[in-house]
C-alpha cells in the first residue's frame, strides 16, 4: 500500500509575559490535521525536532510528550519580579517541526 507524507514546520510559538502580573504556563498541542493532513495521519515520532530560545527573563518548555497522534508541551514564562532589582518578564520562542504520514 502506498504511503504519503509531508513535513510541517518550522512552527514558531512565541510567549511574552511583558505586562502580565503573574507567571504564565500555556499548554500547546500540535496535531497533523491542524496543518492540512488528512484524517488518520500520524506523526513519525523520530522526525520531531524542537528547540527554543529565551530572549528575556525566565522561560522554558516542560512536559514534552510526543505520540503518533500529537505533540504536547507546556510553555512557562515568568512575570517580572523582585522590584527594583529582580528579573525581567519571560520571553521565549519555541520552534517545532515534524513529519506526518498516512496510508493511502
């Protein structure tokens, strides 16, 4: 049976906590269907690539979970704190790429 596949990405998710008074944690989910894949398409787990760049403050990615159905993770950014000599609010850019496949 023939297979069809397609690369997705890079998908860039940016989270900026500037002007926010509390820390922020955002759950993110990527599914093949969100990017034009037909129903039944699956992610090739070994194809997933993810990196992030923190530009300001405290920020990170946690709870990364990769399955054939989806990629999920949480993005954390801190609020500015410790006035007058604390830390800046968090700013992060998370870049994700993957390949999906489907059996035709």
